[in-house]
C-alpha cells in the first residue's frame, strides 16, 4: 500500500470515508430504533452488546457451515474458488 501510488491511496481514502459515513449512519439508525421502542437509557448499552454478540455468533456460524461443507469462504469476487463477475 505504501508503494501503490496515488491511485491506491485515493481508493483507500475513499473506502475509509465510506466506512466512516456508514458507521455514523448505523449510529443514527440505532438511536431511531431504540427511541421508537422507548428503551430506557440504562438498557441501551445492554441491547447494543447483545446485538454485537449475536451478529458475531451468526457470522461465525455461517463461516463454520461453509467451511464444513467445503465451500470457499470469502467475500465477493476475491473469495477463493468463486467465479469472476
């Protein structure tokens, strides 16, 4: 990445900005959902922690299932064994 030149640096920066924007968007969505359910402030952190743990467990389950079946594990076109789109 250090020697990738201006193009690689621009792509990295654009990806970074996109991820930051999406994370801020997620915080807004969490606030809207919690306020619509009138979740007490002291329980909001517990629910966020539960959501994070549940999401990680679900992701591990999906990867485990693919690995056990012998399917390639990866993301998008860069996954090993997938055809290019």
